[in-house]
């Protein structure tokens, strides 16, 4: 619990046996997480075995691999069913330190923001944290292209460290709960601006535009929700 809000951490896992336990232990060390939900995307290593039976955790295993986007959809649906007020996704590859969980939860529980995105790029930690060089180059190229397409200045779209308010996920309920064949919602917060992007797979941009007011009497930020093609561009059955 954090400020009377239930905190659920979700981990979309695929062949993460080497780093999953370390990530989990650091998540629980923060002292505010009520439940950790592991979703194993049909791994062929010992990921599910390691995740099973860990305290304050639940394990869900896909019968077949649905890809990163499909894994996230299951994560968010299960977190809502668990009664989460704040959902934080931490990728179990340990490229992101769970020590930022209290800060991310604070930004959402304060009511200022509905979503927070953690970036490996800021501070130059991506490569130091174990990100393969080819993924880093692809990440920078895709981020540049996406920024040009939507006129934004986000540091990273393809992060595995994300936090949502329950309210925001429920606004996306048709896509999260029913797991419709739609794009995965992305999010980014940078000082004054929170961008949340959604669209169908296939690159049809700007399908849905919504607005939310961030209740900040001092800043009065306007939360702009634009449409963006799904990052992973996976095709679900």
C-alpha cells in the first residue's frame, strides 16, 4: 500500500530465469508493493519455475507465445482484476532499477499524473544496464522516427518500466480487459506534458484522441492523448 492505494507490479517475462529473482527481490524491498504478477509468455527456460511460489506473487503462463504486446495486455488485465489502484510494469531483465517504484507511485497517487514512464536513455544508463548495442541503436532510431511523426520530444517509447493509474487503464478497458486486437497504450511524462498514445496495429495513426485534466492547481497540466501505432507491431491471433 502507498497512501491507501493498492500497488501491483506486473512483470511480462520471457526467458528471464537469470534476472527474474533479483528483480523481484528488489521490487519487494521497496516496502510498498502489495502483489507481484508474473506473466510467463511460454518461456522455454526455468522462468515459470522460479516465479512460482514466491511470496505475495501470482503466476500466469501463456500456453503459446503472444509477444511482448500480448504479454502486457494480460499483465494489465490481471492487475485490474487484482484490484490495483496503481499498476507498475517492471521488465524482469533488470535493466531498470525497482528502487524508483516509490517515486513513480508517488507521482500517480498525488493525482498529478495518470501515467509515468521510466527511461533507460536519460542519464546514459541503457548500455551500462545491459542493453545490447543492436537494441540500443534500433531504440534510438525508432524513437527519433516516432518523435518526428508526432512532433514530440520523448526520450524513449520502448521502455519496460511504466506506471498507470487504475482510472487510466479503465479508460482503455476495451483494449486491456477484453484483450482486443488493438495497439498497446504507451505513456510518457516529461515535466509539464504527459503523452499517452494508442492506435491499432498496422500504423493507422491518430485514430483516437482524448483529453484528461491532471488536477494540479499549480501547474494545471493538460494531459494530451494522441494516437500512435503500436510499438511492437505484433500481430495477435
